């Protein structure tokens, strides 16, 4: 027996959801009070209802489901011995506790939230930082020795080394020997850069310049690991290198941005 394709699974799910909606509508109509109407000599036949067309399966198709993240802190345990204590415990951590179960299995809401969070982490890892965002802050882009997202996950060592082209580009475009060199890297979350850079970078740059420090030419590194700081400072020779980089996404937070710095090229 062959495995169904993604398009077939999508079409099946769409049909099931459509059937559930029709059943809900029919039950609501059956339980609604009948409206008083004047007697009629004859009842006109109801118009024929056309069958619901099947949406096109594939990336363009949408499944209308409620947002599972709305109830992230909802306690799912039925009749807990200490409701207040459990609520406080759930509120104190991002861990998935107190979610309840349906027999030996997770409840539907808990499973949907897990799948939604997992999808967000995948998007954070495999997405791209918008070029328009880098243009907004006048940053050019270079790349490490990594060539693909898959290789980035499998070869962390390549993410800690600049490609020869990147070295040449940094040497050509960056001012040398600044007191502070600011670099932005995608790391394991492009979303961290996209969501936080507009809030952090202007404040960081303004603070450094207000302190009377010379700031080097900022730039962006694709497929970046923290150890790239060493290679960068071998080229620019800054007193301090500051790296803003996306952290590994978790099942709840996928846009955490960290700051790493070093005062030498071999730290």
C-alpha cells in the first residue's frame, strides 16, 4: 500500500472539515425555534443545494482553523486537586505542563499547539532575513563557508568561517580599526533578526556614538555562528566586536536575539 501524497492528505482534511461544518450548521438549524409564519397555500420546493467544491490541494489551499496559541496558558487537567496551585505552576514556566490528556494521548488543543510551535521553529530556521531590512540600516551582506541551510545545521564549523569572497568584501567595504564593530548574523532564527533589529540596532548605534566611540561599518552575515567573530576581527581589527545573532528557536519562543562580544580576534 502506497503512502498518500501531501496533496491527497490536504484534500482529505479539507473534506472532513467541510463535513463537520455542514453537520454543525444542520444541528444549529434543527435546534433553533421555528419562526412564526403565515399559513401558505403551498410550500415552494427548496432550491437544490450545489455540492461544496473541493478546494485545490497544495500550498495555495487554506484550512480555516482557530489559532491554537491563544490558549497557551490554559490548564487542561480536569478537576485538579489544587486548581490555584496548578495555575500558578503553569504560569511560572514555558514548559508544557498541566495540559491534560485524553486517555494515553495528548488532547487535541495541546497537540495542535505543539504542531503550530514546531512549524514556527522550522520557519525560523529555514527562512531568510528580508533584504529590505538590511537596506534600512545600510548593511551589506556576506556569507560564511556554508552553502545551504541543511549544511548549516550539519556543519557548525563552516558557519564559524568566512568564505574568501566574504573576507574580500569586508576588507573592501569596512573601515579598519574601529573601537566597536557591530555585526548582525541570522544564526538559527531569521525571525529574531527581523523582529528585533529595528528596535535594538538604532538604540545600540546611538548609544555607542553618544559615548564618543568610533563605530565600524555594520554588515550582515548569512549562515552565521558565534565563532565568526574571530574571522571578522582578523579583517577589521576592532577593539571590540559586537555580534547580534538569532538563537535556536524553542517550542514557544522562536525570535530570541542574543548579543555576543569579544575584545580580541582569538577570544
